[in-house]
């Protein structure tokens, strides 16, 4: 699941005259890793197939202006997917960047293809997942149940196009009770070489499209003053369960 920094995770003030933006950059990265623990690409755009497995590595994140430079946060994730049936997958993903700051962040869930592609009518898949982030400060933990819908087209081999959105709610589990809502539309593609189990793709997410980023602690780069744009790049390798 994909999430921009919500009020539950904000610092009151990071950019103080004594410390400046460069000195609090590691803190910003840690907060971003916590708030965006599920910021990898969409899960199971198309089902793997019964008995098949896949590992994926993704990198990218929301873009921000930090230290005079504008670009995506360097967040990295490692994921695993298992095909339970020909239309249903189970998946899990571990946030690697947050571990550098002593933060555990992971998610797990399942997806199901509701409809297969019929001509130019897209395939449609539903996903449900939950992510857990823990270890920041005094041990605060955040649980985020979420769901998403993704439509996908295979206009011609080896190109798969998709468009979707995810939504969820974060709940603070330790300390002061806090919660926040999250929504992110996205689109992307996968390049699927014929006869190969490798896939390479890219996705662009728009976190918090209805929230003005001028009121957030981190200077996110969005569409005008709204939300934060996040480019994500992914490579995956599938195996098992037949060709």
C-alpha cells in the first residue's frame, strides 16, 4: 500500500535555524520509509498462475526538494508473490530502506482477478493487504489495512499497461491514538520479453492528490501544489508451476 506522510507521522518542525534541511535529511528519509512502507508497485497486476512464484525488487518513491535538489526518495523494497490458483495470488513485501534507520516495515495480502481481458476491455483485479511499521522513536507502531483495484491491458506482446488506485487507513497502535486516510491513483507498464520469466516495469503514483503539499513538513513535488508524485522502477523474476 502506498501512503504519503499523514499527520500521525509529522514532526512539528524539522527545518530549524540550528539544524537546517541537510542535517535532518536522514530523519526525513526515515519518516518517509515509515509513512511509505508500502510504496512499491501494484501487486499482481495479472495473476501468476497456480503454483508459480515470483521475486521482485523495486526502487523509487515520492519526489521532494531537499538540500537544493529535487528528486525521488531512494526507497527500496523486496517482494515475493505466490500463485494460489490461476486467478488468486498471495504476496508480501519488505521495505529495505527503513531498515537502515532501525524501522521495520512490511506488508502482506492477496489479490484476485475479477475479470480477464476481453478484446479492448481490460482485465480487472482486486487486492487487499495490511502493512505494519514499527520501531520509530519510543516504539510507535502503525497498522495500515488497504485495498486497491487495477485494470490492465495487453495491447500487444510484450507490453502490459495498467491503471489503478489504492486506498487505506493508518492506525497508530502504541502511544497516542492517531489515524489517517490514504489514497493514491497510479499507472504503469511492464515489459514482458517473450519466452522469458523476467519482467521490467515502471509506475507513477500520485500520493494524496487532494492534499495541498504546501502544508506538509517535507517539500514534496506534486501536481502543482497537490500531493506528491512518485516514480517507481521494478524488475521481477518468476519461476515454477510450468512454463
